[in-house]
C-alpha cells in the first residue's frame, strides 16, 4: 500500500471531525496523488479556529480541499 493510502487511513477519522468535512478520499492534483478532503462549503481560514483548518499536508502527503455542497440521498 502506498504512503498516501496509509496516511489517509491514519488521519481519516480526525479529518472527519473537522467542521464541514463530509468525506475523505484519494485523488489527484496537478499530477500528484493527494488526500482529498470534501467539504460542504469552503470557509476562509480566517473564519476558522486553528484546530479546524485542514492541514496543507499530512506526513508529507499533500491535501486538497474540495467543495461539494450538501450530500443528500437520491
């Protein structure tokens, strides 16, 4: 298993506790494998407490925050 998968598994529960976070996955950004953090709405960092901010990288693996809105069952 590659490092990104391991880091995602290790931190998924912690990331899911952050405000607005609805999911965590693996994706690609500019040709690099990244940890995708899906949120209902992107909020300026200035409006968040330091402990509520998704880190730019975790253990050397980049993160990418993607706004996907509210998820509802179809």
